[in-house]
C-alpha cells in the first residue's frame, strides 16, 4: 500500500484533536500538507476515514475502527526503535582487525568513523602487518578478522572477496615513462627498479606472474613494506611496482600510477576469519559493515571474484 508512517501519524493527530487546524499546529505542518497526507492514506486504503464539513471533522465508522490499529502500528514501531537503541548502547568492548597496510586507507577510515558513530562504546584496534602475519594473527585468534589477499587455500580460514586490484608502476611525474598510458615489464627493465623483498605476499604474486618472462627488471634496492617502496620512488631512487591501493591519493605526492602489462598482475582483497567460529557481536557488526560497503566502493580493476579454491 502506498502510504507511510507520517500519514498514520497525521491520521491519529486529526482523530485526537478532531480538528485539522489543531492537528496541523501539533505536527508543525500546513493544513494543506496535512490534508494531502490524509487524502493519500484514504486513497491507499480505499475508504473514507473522516466526515468533513466546514464546521467540524468526525471519524467515519471505518475511521473509528482504524484508530486502534494505527495506534498499535505506531506503538510497535516505537518499541522496536527503543530496542535498537538499547542494543546499540549495550554493545561495547574491542574489535581487533588485522589489515595489510596498502588497504588501510581505502577500506577503514570511513568504516571506522561510521561504526564509531553507531557504536561509540566499541574501540577499534588495528594490526597493520604483512599478509603472512595477518593470516597467523587471525588463525590463532589475535585478531577477530583480517583484511588481506591471501587465505583462499587455508582449510581453517574463510575468505570473502571484496575487490580485485591490479599492480601498477609507481612513477615520478617527471620520469620519461610518466607520459605512457601503459608500461610493459620489458620497458620497466630498462630503468632503475626498487622492489619488495622475498617473503612478501606481493613479491610472491609478482614472481609467480613473471616466472616465464625473460626480460625482468633487476632491482637496485629491496624493502620489506610497500609504503617504504613508495617513499623510495617518491625520492627518485627508481621505479617500483605496487598494488594500486598503495598509491598516494592524487595531488598528495609527485607520483602517478601507470597500468602494467605483459603480464598484468592482480590480487583479490578480501575478509578472512576463522572457519567454524562465530564472531563476537561487535566484531560481527563491523565485519558485516565492511562486507556491505563493497557495493559502495568502486572496484580497483573490476568486480571482485573468488579465486579458484576460495571459500
């Protein structure tokens, strides 16, 4: 039926005051706006609720029968809203999230702000570590859940993909390659190159993609974490390959990102949690918020999809 709670509230106010003028004053509406609400409700129900003359307003027989039903609807709604408010105020504690540093800025600031506004008694603790350390933290219970790109093959881990992102070339704006619309690995091999160290999940993905490539870049400097690599590129030491989400926002640095091809390297960012173990209420609320937020975020390369063997 095409009516809403504001129409019910208008109906009950007119019924209580037996006057459109008094009801409109009570609801802070103009009489014409109040009349439109009543007309809308009557049209939706297909009945006349009031008998109106120039001197008085009276409930019809149907209108009198509808009053207690309308009051019950409004009462149940108020009780439900009070219940939600009580639940919000009762939820407290701490939620620990393990997250790869390159994804922190993309996923978490807005989510944490929104979550804190809804559940002010819950504190958020972040573990920003490498993908391997995040997997360990979730598996042994040091973190409630994680935000990372590995875990799809782990038997005791559930992986829920959020988005797929590609690796790009981090390039100073004044570099000869800066005007290129895309760069191949062979072109990259002709320039000074800094890289992520062996043992990193990102390095593993890159090495795996380049296993059959003959002309590979030869690094001059190796670092453990992506933010350090970005800083070295920014300082002019060389070019680097990083996940797109790791790049500074446009206008905040002298770097640009260039799509990398032949081969294209991608990774899937997702939520991980221990299989078969229920999250605590506060952690579940935050987990669900991040899960639903993926519909509001633009994909880094396209829609997220599950990798073979993911769960």
